[in-house]
C-alpha cells in the first residue's frame, strides 16, 4: 500500500496500492455498509432519509430548521456507526434518535416517543413529562416555584 485516504465523510477509505510483481499502481475503495434489521427479520440499507422523514413529522410546526434535522440525522448515523456493527436492529435506530431529538426539541421528542414507545394512555404521557421535568432540573436545587405572577426560588424574596 502506497497511500490511504478517507472519503465520503469518513465512511470509506481509498487506498493507492502497488503490485509487488509488476510494479503497477492501482486504487481500491473500501466503504462501510450499515444494515437495519426490521422486526420481520428483513434487512435493508440504513437510510438517513428515513430518519429525516420520521423526525420531520415529529417536528412539524416546531421551530426546527432543515439544517437542524440534517445535523440530527448525521448524529444518529454517527451513533449507529460507532457501535461497530454492520447490522443494527430497527429498535436501536429509534433509540439513537431519541437522545438527539430530546436535545433539539422536547415537544418533538414527546411526539416521536409517543409513537415509538406506543403510548396508550394519558398516564404514559404524564410519566414521560415528569421524567423530562425531573431530568431538566439542576441537581441539588429545588424546582423554581411560580406563585401568582412572580417567580420565587428558595432563599430569595
């Protein structure tokens, strides 16, 4: 091998090689392939477009730009590829979407999670909202209380 370079945003490697017998040079390309295994057992190539499509529906009417969605889809793909496996269960794709989507927009996250996790009752939504609120509060501090039209925190007047 004479030279090796990454291409397609690191998804592939182009190598320049030289034949040890005749001295001729040639190029080889190696690409990383990622398959999603559906519940039915069928496999298909990972599609960033499918991630975008699903997340776009959850973000409908929210202040989320197409650039934000593209970054999220790339982040999801990076998470899945970092796993190092060529085949990923469809459930893992959904889980990889939840974290970045929550950081992007909590309402869109709730919409996506309600479909992905098959929320059946109002209590399912309430439990998820309670979890979001609990995780959103600074550690070691009481939540800010709103009384009337003024907001107070412990120790302030």
